[in-house]
């Protein structure tokens, strides 16, 4: 079960809903999911995410060019060699610091936009129970993806990448790179909007 929005602006946008989602959601839950995807379009999340991806891509290209100049451009002697070595050091610094920082920032931005889309869906439908109930169904869903990729994770209404609590540092880093907040967090926020105890489920 999945739904996602795409398009460069509200005039040129589309929402896709899978038959799997249509099969499991009630009319009220489907209304909440569609409102969530409409919120992505209204809030121009696709454009924001595209700019973030382009920024991270630009950092990677700059670092790659710098590395190539540093490695292959050092054919001369003296000051020329020093310049190539400086390029190499700067490029390595970009790879090791700026590129991971940019990817973390992109993931954090995506998670914030997901939470904003949930809140906007409530604003549109005036019914927090619809999207909350839909997310609870997705949380209980046991469908296993044969192939899941971080590159396409943003095309899901929830993260398709499984994160287990006992995964240690690798799991913690993976959660920082996730494009969606955990479903439990999203459901707790929606329960608060409904005036329900976020921890009582």
C-alpha cells in the first residue's frame, strides 16, 4: 500500500495511489492520505526536495572534480604540485565533511516536510482521525518489499526501509538518513491533535 505526489508545481502535479492502498483503506482514511499528498503539492515539497537533492549532487560533483585535479593535475613541480595537493586535501574534506552533512540535512528536511504534510492534511480535512487511522494501518501492515532502496524511499507515504531498535550505531545512522519520521512518532503527534493520549495505544 502506497501513495505519493509528484510534479514541479501545483499546476503541474499528480497524485498516485496504489491498488494495495485502495484495498485496505476506508473512505475516511483514504481522504486523509490524499490530503497528505495534496499537502505535499500545496507546500511545494517536491520543489524543495529537488533543490536539496541538487545541492547535495553539486557538492558531490565539486568534490569529485577537486579530487581529480588533486590526483591527476599534479604533474608539474614546485608550486604547481603544492596547488594540486591543496586541491586534494580540500576535496577530501568536502567528501568527508560537507557531503555527509548535506545528505543529513536533506534527510532532516524531508522528515520535517512529512510532519508538515500530516498537519496540513488535518487542516484540510478537519479530521485528524483519518490520516492517523491510515498510518496505524500502515504500521500494522506486514507486507515485505522484495527490494527497497534509499534512493526511492521518498516515493513512499512511510519509510520502506526497516529500522529495528537493536541495530546499534548502524541503525541510528540509518534513522538519521531516513526520509520519513518513524510512524509511531507521526501517530503520536496526530493523537495529540485529536486530544488523545499520544502514548496510550
